[in-house]
C-alpha cells in the first residue's frame, strides 16, 4: 500500500511537462495561452500610448490669394458645360 506522500509525488511526476512528447493540447491550455498573448498585447499597446509625446500642430500659413465664396450650382454648371465642349458628345 502506497503512502499519501508517494501518491502525491507520483501524481506530480505524471503531471509535469518535462518530456516534450507528453505536452497536452487542451482547450483550457489553448485559451490560457491566447489570454496571455492578448494581455501582453494590451500591455504593450498601453505602454506605447502612455509614452507617446503629445503632437503639436502648427497653425496653417495664410493663403496667398483672396478667399472668394463660390456658388456650388454655378460652378457645377460651368464644369458640366466645359466637359461637354472638350470631351462630351
């Protein structure tokens, strides 16, 4: 009759994954590995975002011409007529 200590030692030897032929591919192990990869990715993303410097935007230079409001209907009509003269039928 085996003692309790011998049973525990035997079970630990059986459960240890020292031999590569005995690697178990179970749903639990796959999900655990996927969770670790996901958490590592999130940690890396958070550390990059928190370490990124604040972008500074420079104001746009003034336009070299005077701004003129255009009538969209008139501009569309002129463009359509110009197309018909040059390319249309």
